[in-house]
C-alpha cells in the first residue's frame, strides 16, 4: 500500500502470480494464484456485500486501490471461488458464462465459494 505505483517491482520466481485459463464452450474460467495467502475471508465478505446491496458501489479513499475489484468481478461472472491457505497461497477462480448472450447470463444464477484450507 505504501509503494509508489510508478516504481517497477521485481519479484522472485516464487513470488510471481500464476494465471491459468480454460473454456468449455459455455464458460471461460480464469484462475489466479499467488504464493502469499494473505487474503482474508472477512475482506472478501466485506467487499462482496456491496454486490448484494441495491445501488452502485462507492470508491474508497485509501492508499491502494478503490475497493471495486471484487465488485466488478462478481457482477461479471457466474461462479467465483476462493481457495485460501493462510501464509501459503491464495487462489481466485472466476467462471464467465459466454454462451447465449446477456439474457442467458442473467438467468444463469451465481455461485460463490470460499474455502479456507489448513
């Protein structure tokens, strides 16, 4: 949060994010995994509460980010899963329904899963 966003950051190989993707003709899935495991269940719930409230999410005034990332993701996906192992790794998996247009997306429902691994 205290780093200048214009400064380049060099990460060791074991600190780099892993990105995977797949498509089955109905869904496009993206998985992002870091090796820090610092995302909290409470933080996820705090930001996703905005998704269930009526109205628009408001930008936060803080050092890093606007607090809208999960709001934007959740309102664009059909399935969202978090696998969190504290201090080891955090993985977020989002599935986007891409078949049959926007109406089918709205009717498809949404799924949210948070797994805290030991």
